């Protein structure tokens, strides 16, 4: 299969809509990361997502809509007052809500769960694709399963060339991390996957919020994932990644020592560092991650892909406090590292 890479134009969107209706896959930009879309109501099309990505079948997908009115046929019953408050405040935007699902949703979308995850993206190209398809679009990130999520069309092409017919190029993604996933089936909203809509923001809207304890730990044996990104090693570069956390001076010293030891052992090390700390690492190979959690969110996945381009076989990353957007950054980094964390 030849994969076309086209800018977002009316003709490209028309082609994308035709492909989705025909049961094919289309990669498209959102404000978070690039998505790999299929007709959410077509079980065979949804299965092609799993095949193209090499994605395990027990990892549920998110259904994307382009208007709040499209939600009703996808869920069982009406949204709760909590869900309504969040929808009014944060949709369209980088927030996914989990509802009881309607019978229209194929089991392949939800990994057999009785709930469905729904998002209303703010990105105009994502909305235009859904409108052109004239149906809800199921879409995980448009990368091979386990790889760093794509924040540019070139990243999608790296992973999906020859696997899908079309990639819509809408430029770099603004947020850089997948959406916040919130379970609104109970009275108190529960964050299953952190993202750009932070716990602090949700608490402002709803008065309370819970963060699932699996956000910063691996799932236990037999524990079922209720959201994308909960179970498997995700976002990972080819090289082994270690996160080093603690007092900044101690972190720099520890990373310098581990880098030098790896070099002595004949490895190809690389450091992921906050930009203002780069001088502390001297002439060691480094990639900058910005100077805040927000900047790190936008830079992290591209840096992990660049590490592969640089043929790094062992990586050492600084950490940020797990608060605000930093919670989402650490959630992704820890899964990329397989929870290989050193405290100093």
C-alpha cells in the first residue's frame, strides 16, 4: 500500500472522509497528538487500527466527535451533572470522558468494556475530518504500538508508511501529550490518564477530583485497563530509559556518573535534560526538553524519537514534579521507562 501525505485542504478532507466511510484508516492531526482514525461504528474498520498499530486488543480506543449533539447515540442514558460541567468547561479540547456505552458501539472499540471513551477535539482539521466522514471516528495515537506518540506528520510516516492510505499533515501538535481521560460514571470525576486538563482544573470545575492510583504505577497482574495508556509499556524509544529524580544538583551528578559509566562500557548514552541545565552536562550528548512541564510535554515525544535517530542505546532523563501538567509528563515518561526510576 502506498501512503499519501497531504496537507489539510478541502480536497484532502473529502478524500479522507471517503476513505473513512469505506472502512479505511486515515491519520490526522489533533491538538494533542496525531490520531489514527476509523469509522467508530464499523467493527471491521476498527480492527484495522489494531492491525496497523500492532496494538493489543484489550487496549480500548477513544471515539472522536465534532459536536456535542453527536454524543447521545454513543452513550447509554444522559450525561451526569459532573460530566455536563466538564463538557461545558473543556469541550472542545484535550479531554476524554468515559460514559456507559450504547449498543451502537462495537466491542472492539471498548476492548469489551461496558463503557466508552469520547472526546471532542478542538483542532479544526480533526473536526473537519469527522464532519467529512459523517460519523464518529475511533482513533488512538498514530504510531506503532509502544513507540513514542507522533506530534508531527513525519512521525506518523515513520511508523505507518505502507500501512495506511492517507496521512493529513496539519503541522506540529500544540499540547504534545494525549488527552486527559476522566471517568464520569460515578459522582466524583476520576482521572485515569492525565493530560493537558489538569487535576487542579478539574477540581475547580467540579469541586473535587480523584486521580487513579494506577496513573503512576504499572497495572497489577489481572488488573484490566479502563483507559488507553494504562496497561502496556508505551511511548518508548529503542534504547533503555532511566528516569532520575531528586534534588537538582544530585540528579545532575547522578546522570553524569551513569552516562560516563555507560560510555566506558561501550554504550551509546544520551541525556534528556531541562534546557537551563544543559551546561552542567558539559560535552555529553544531550537533548533539551524545555524549562517547564508545559514545554516538556510538547518536546518529549519528539525527543524520544530523535534519540532513536541518534542511535542512543541507553537514555537518562531528568524528572519534573508530578503536579499540574507535570503529572501527565511523568505518567508518559515512567511508562516509556518501564518504571525504571532512580531516586537520588
